[in-house]
C-alpha cells in the first residue's frame, strides 16, 4: 500500500522553497507559511493537522491553480486565501519551535 502522506511530504520538500522564495514579496505572512511547513513535517503533529497543512502547502506550490501564480498582482491571491484558512484552522499546533525555525530560515534565505 502506498504511503500518501510520505509522498506528499517528499513533494512538498522538493518544491516548497522554490515557491516560497518566489512568493515572499506577495505573501504578507510568509513567516507563518514557513512555520506551517515545519509543522507539517514535524513527527509530533497530529495526522489531521498534517493533512490540512499538506493540502494547503501543496496548493501553494502547484504552478497551475485557480489563479495561476504568473499573473502579476493576482497570482498569489488564491494561495493566500487557502493558506490563511489552513493556518487559522491549525494555529494551535504551530509550536514556538516551528516559528523560530521559520524566522531563522527566512533570514538565511
């Protein structure tokens, strides 16, 4: 049986940083997005929370979505809406360690 969560995590790891760097100017809460990334990869995060975050982050990294990311000024608006909803739904699971890792990763990028 195929491990869907493991495959989703591999895809996320491979594509997240490329999209995050491209979107950093357009997403005003990028630190929360990166913290959500670390939360999704945390082994202690509940499966339901991981599923919500992997779905939202997967949508974020897909180049072809409802509003394609290449459309200047509008490309990340749908991504922002999806990410906002997901992060709001799982905010209780975003640990200080996820936020610290996000802040550190963004300063190094």
